[in-house]
C-alpha cells in the first residue's frame, strides 16, 4: 500500500536545474539575478538544449554567470556580447547562443552591437536585465536610471536637462525588422516571474525554430545600490519602474505567433 | 601551377580561403576594401561565414566569438580601423585563442590619408591593446610573399594560440604582380578547447577575467613563456648582398623592397652595402641582425615609412655597437632609391669608406 508519505517522497516538487551548477552565486541578498538565472536554466532544461547552448556573459554583475550556468560559455568585452554571439552563432549554426546583459552593458556601451545584431536578424536570444543602475561599479547612473533617481553619479537625482532621458531599449529594438520577439517582463512578484519564464521560453523557442532575433527585458532589483531592503526593492520596481517601463509585448512577429499557436 | 596576375588585397583574401578560413568579419576601409569584397563573394559561394560588421569594434569581437567557437577566422582593416580593434586584440590575447588580422596601413595620425605608410609598427608590434603581450607580425614585400605569409599566419596562429598580423600598405594591397596561389586546404577540425557546446563532456569557459593577483600573474607568465618560445623559434628575414656588407640597410615591406634597389645602385658604385629585410616584425630578427654586425657591418641605415619606429628595435639589438641612422618618410610618402643611396654615401664617408678603400 502506498502511503501519503511515500507519495510525497516520490513526487519531485523541486529540482536543481541541470543547466545551473552547484556554485553559490556572489549576488547580493535580494538581487533578482538569481531568479533570472534559474528561469533561463529551467527553459534550457525543458527544451533539452543544455549540451547545445553557448552563453555569452557581459561585463557587469553577471560577469561570473559562466560559473553559474552549466553551459559552454564566453565572457565578452563590455557591451560586445551580441557581436561575440554573432561570431559564435554564424560559426556553429546548429547551436543555441544567448547573451545575458545588464543595462549598462546593453543600453549604453553596447548599443551599436545590440541594434545591429537585431538589424541582421541574428538568430540569437538576449536576456536583458534592467535594474536602472550600474551595479558592479557601485551604483552609478545607467541609461535606464529613472528621472529624479539618485545614484552616485546623479547624487541630486537624475536631472534630465543634464543627463537626458532614460532609454526604453526594448521598444526601440521592436522597431527593427530583424527582431522577431521583443517583450518586457518583471521579476518583482510570483505572477510576473511566471510570466517572465513563459516569455523566455518563447524567446528560446524562437531561436530553436530559426526565426530570428529575440530579446526579453527583465525589470530587476538592486537593493544594495538602491539603498533599500529587498522587500522594498520589489515594491520599488512595481511602483516606479513598471509605470515607466510597461510590461508589454512590443513585437511578436507573425512567425512567432504561428510558432506559438502550434501550427 | 602557373603564376597569375593578382592584386595584393585579392591575393591575401584568396590565400586565406585556401588556408581554410571559415569565418570572416570586416568593415570597409581604404586601402584594404578589395580584400573584404573578394571574401563577400568567395565565402558565401563556399557556404562559409562572411559578415560586414557595423564597426571595426564589432568586427573584431565577432572574430573573438568565432575563434572561441573553434573555427579559423580573420578580419582585415587599415590603420584607423586597427586602432578601433585594440580592445578585441587584448581580449583575444588574454584568452589565448588564434586569429589572423590583416592591416593595410595608411598615412596617419588621425584620418591621415590612404597612401602607403608603416605608421602602425608600434601599434602592431608592441601590445596592440592594453596589457602585456606582443602579437606575431608578418610583413610581406610582394604579392607572392603576401600569399605565402597569409597561409603561414593561420598556421602560426593555431600553433601558438595567438594573434597573428599580416601588415602591408596600399602599395602591397593595390599592386598587381604575377603570383602562384596554393591549392585549397581542407578545413581543420575544431580544437579540443573550443566552446562549441558541451555535448557529452564537462562545460568549457573562455574568459579573460582573472580577479586574483596570483591567477592574473600566472596567466601573464604563461603568455610570456609562450612569447619567449615564439621569439626563439619564429624569427624570419630575407637578405640581399649581406655577405661582405659593411653598411647594412634594414627595411621591411614596401620600404625594404625600395631599399633593395638602393643596394643594387650602391653596389654599382662599389659600396659594400647589403639589405636585411625583416619578415617577422615581431619577433624581430634580432639573432640575424646580431650576427651580421658581429661579421663586419659597421653602420646601419633603417628605412621606414614613418618617423622611426622599427629603428628602436634595431637599436635595442646593436645600438651600442654601431651607428644607426634613419631614413624615414611620413604621411604616405614612399622613400626613393636615389635618396636612400645619397644617405648611404654620407654614412660611407662618415665611417671612412671610400670607393678606393673598398676596391
């Protein structure tokens, strides 16, 4: 007779993704990088592409992501991940290649590389972590820093007359013909995390099906550099970032829609 | 195989294809654009990779990616574009992976002009980016040599897992000469360090990040040890009339080729002049230079198309033993054989060589 206890023991309710290593991350308490890594790893496991995937990591807090993903990986110069990914993907057409980049890496120093990777319709996937600040260098203003937001290089708050306006890069990339899938999600609540995973699944499937460039922007927390607690930082995303960076599908190409409808 | 009339840039491009080039990434810039144009046709025809990048910065990082993926890869540019690529060179050197870069140098600094120059000697033979390393640099003086050295560049890059430059100028790149193209080589297999998907094996990482002092110093020592092996084994040079030379002209590429005419003219005047033409700019052919000075060379004239860059390497080897003078032209000017001979005559007088004393 199977007891309730046996049943519980046999039912896997939680598993370490095969696409993640057992290495503890260096991320700060309350940082959402860990959640983003796990979601990507789950998607890779579910698509059963771990041995065929190469990750291109950025300069920034995620510079050590190659230690955490159980994948072949390279570490790109600051902002150049889409160019390196292009070199890898073109050379290994049957491999899955994705970049994992922060807002400084992708939306400041790497704008040319990301825009032209999209314009060429490179069949790669980009996971874009937007936490509105430079994390690794200690909290400077990013291209995505909100108007009025205090950082160490905008100590009186971002003055748009001096520092210009934040860049909504995913909306911008959605305008490019080569982009097949460009959406923004957030990691501030369980509901949004579930939606984020679905978007990542669509983005990787877009590449697996050879459709073209896909990007998922994830609004993320940086309690350390924002100077607030982890719970408050999740609320800060919801209250301040989401109104400025709406959680929308900015582009879902017909080819992706067809793929999603299972046709 | 019969010789065909070929333009330098096209010859280098086709030689790269024959050497098994699998992925090319570049950006148009004069005077190397025919190289990119030839590959735009040939690589696609052969179902290999050709991408015209959005910048030289992107091009070298695409090369970096392709090199990590384990394929034979290269880019080509000219001086201002090579300046932009310095970031990528440094990362590639730190990652200890092979690639080939062609630099068809032009007059600088700045936008300068598109005339022949050797103003990049420092930029390519020193570090070509931040940190401690030197790329292997090959300097052809003819279309045939450009073909041969392009093939060699790929082999050396693989052998030492290092960057190899082939440097020329508009004259080498645009000139047409008869040359023989080698047969097509098979594509080489992926090396056992390539990041090409962890199928049935532990994952591999290629990174230039080395946060600990010990780790970073170890990585540097490993690179320096390898450079020392290159320095001991890969010095190459060509010579003309050096057997009894008492005045030695040193010049590479276009300058070396012009200087060869000067040697002939000086010999007709009865002056014991010879030419040492470095083929590897790094490693500089210091052993051969040392032995020539030990065997009777009394004075040296370095001919360069710059304000005097290679002359520093010459002085490092023999600067304490013999006088070393410069014949330098800048801004895209090519030295003239007569002008070089004139300076050779002055040097001959200074060291007490007259036609009579020689005969």
